[in-house]
């Protein structure tokens, strides 16, 4: 890239297009610099930028605009480093983990988001997504075993119960769902006919289920694995005994994972909390903002998913491993 500063507000920049229809073509673009640094792209010679190319009715280039920094190379490098580190730590199992990640990303971007855009019920979409995602992830990582069946049943059961609780709690708290980033823009697009109308209340419920899905799978696999190993060592234990031991171990996992979940949501709302602190907003008024109340309910309801997953998985695993034996306590 060659650039020369025209004045303090606008840079004239030249770019070599590296991919797409006009690969290899040199183009000129104006880089607008504003008083707010959040909207600025500070470029030096040799830097890469993401460009938006506007086309005329004949499909020819009409104009070029700078849309920010190009981060594709860095993201690919970090992804490669992540994969290498994963293989170094867990060995060949990393291939199954990466395959599950790729499937979930494809499912989310290629299926889940498009059906939401077309007006499909968000809660139903998340439930179907959860079943496909959790089922495929468990099959890839743990195989077609009783442990996988127990983990899948525990995850599905907890997601169903938590979604019902989310519907009741969000309705009682008068949460509309419009506190989501981009909600107003999506509503404007739906009114313009670009996308189907979306129920943001149901979207809020779906977001809670989606946020807790990954941790629910983690907890269910951990509990099912423990019950499986315990039954292998103590095959004389009854269903009730195995279930109680599974709940006990799951409780230890739960204690740390709930705190982790709280910190995830706290990190997402850090700017909001800081802004309220700087502006001196009273605590009672702060927690009554819809965005804050929504985040609090998301944290609590996502935690409910984890709480419900433990007994559901423990009971299912205990029954699958020991319930078929005659003479055992069912």
C-alpha cells in the first residue's frame, strides 16, 4: 500500500487487491480520519485493509471504500497455533475436537442463523441446534456409547427445562429482548422487508439456552464418564448409589463452572457497568435497566441449565450402566 496524507482529515491510499474478481488491480481509496478514534483505521505503508467494492449495473467497479483492518492472516495464524497446541496436549483426540468445532460453526452459520433470518421460532431453532450440536459433538469425541447417550439425555433434558424457566422468568420481568446489540437495526430491516419479523423476547430466551449449551455438554460428559468408571470398578453398586455419587462429583464441577459463567457475562457487560459507575447511576436504577436485568437473568438461567444437567445425567447414566441388572434397585 502506498499512501500520502492529503490533510489532517483525509488520506489518499492506494491498494493492491489480493483476492476476488479484481485480484491484482491497484485501486485508490480515501481513508477518513475522525475525532473519535473508534472509527479510524490508521494505515502505514505495507498494511492490509478490508475494502468494500461498489459495482455499477454492468458489474464493473464503481468505487472503493476502506472498511477497517484486514485480520484474516492473523486469525489463521492463531487458529494454527491453537490446533498445534491442542494436538500437543491431547494427541489424536484433537482431530475429533476440531471436527466438532468445524461442524458447530458450519451448523450455526449455515443453518441456525438463516432460519432465524427467515422468521423461524428462535427457541425451537436453538433447541434443534442444541440437539444436533450436542449429539454430533458427543459422537465425535466419545463415540456411540452408553456414556454418550447419558450425556446427550442429560443435556437435552436440562435445556428443555431451562427454556421453560427462561420463558416464565423473562415474561415476569418484562424483558423485551431489545437490549441486544443490533436489535433496533434488525427491527428496522424487518420493517423494510429485508428479513422476516423476529420476536426479540423469544430471541432472549434462545440466547440463554445457546450460552449454556457448551458448558452443559462439558458437565454431562464429566458426570457420565465418572459414573461409567465407577460402575466399571464397583459393578455391585445400585442405580441410586451410582446416581448419588454422580451428583456429588457433579457438584464439585458445578461450583467452579457457575462462577466461570458469571464472569463470562460480567466481562460482556463490563463497559455497561463502567459507564454506570462513571455517570453515578444509583444501584437500584442500574439493575432495573432492561439490559442489566437481561444479563442477570441470562447468568442465572444459564446456571440453572448446569444445575439441572447434573442430576439428569447422573440418573440416566446410572440407569444405563446398572439399571438393566436383575435384582438391582431400579
